[in-house]
């Protein structure tokens, strides 16, 4: 694993990946916790599988765009900060000559990206007539604010990831100096 070599760069890259993944997870869970407000209030209108997201983009462009950004960042596509987080981790794995873990992580990333892109396809291209999504103006604007914040944070960290890397580097180096002499 990356931490087996105890290199500072590997630890920094792992922390960067974890922070980016946490930011995207918070953005996703904000939508998932509040997505019931977008559903028409009908009996048995729960989200029980990924096909429950069908037709979301027809009434709620903002929700579907936010989910698009989150899922593309999870997939690690360029122009999203998830790309840099995976690139840094894969670079550390290559530097540490850990090709078995690299192949496992690439395979799991490929499988998860397939499901993220499949969910995006369902949101944008599938039609579902069994229920209807309510429009965005009927949900709280706080949800919209937080999702807009996570989208901007995602794009900002893609444009300038060195800010987060510098903060992590200062933190890791200041804590690692205590353990260099044992």
C-alpha cells in the first residue's frame, strides 16, 4: 500500500484523495438526503434503485447538473478535482513500484466509473412516466446554495489544487517531524 513506504509524498497524496472524496461525498449526500423533496408526494415514491432517477433532468436542471459534476468528479474525469486526486495516488503507486495495488485500484475505479456514468445516462436520457419530479423552485434554496458551493469548490480545486496540497503538506510535515527520531 502507499503508506508502506512512509514517504511524505505518498501520505500527502492519500490525504488529498481523502479530502477530495469527502468533499464530493458531502455534496452527494446533501442531494440524496433532500431528494425526497423533489419527488411528487405519492404513495410508494421512494428511491429504491437507480432507475428512480429517470427523468430528473427534465424538470430539475440544477439538480441534474450538480449530480453530473459530483459523479464525474468521482469518476476522475479531467476538469474535475477527482482527476488530480486519482492521478496523484496512481503516481505514488508507480513511484513506489506497487503495481499490484495500482492494477486493483485502476480496475475498481473503472468499474465504479461505469456505474457513475450509467447513473448519469439514466438521469439525462431515460424517461419514467410512473412518477413526476417536482420543480426546483419547490425545494429549499439552501440545498441549491450548498450544491453550488460544492460545484465551485470542485472547479476551484481543479484549477488550483496547490492550495489544498500546500495545506496538507504543511500539516503532514509539521506532524511528521515529531516521529523522525524514534
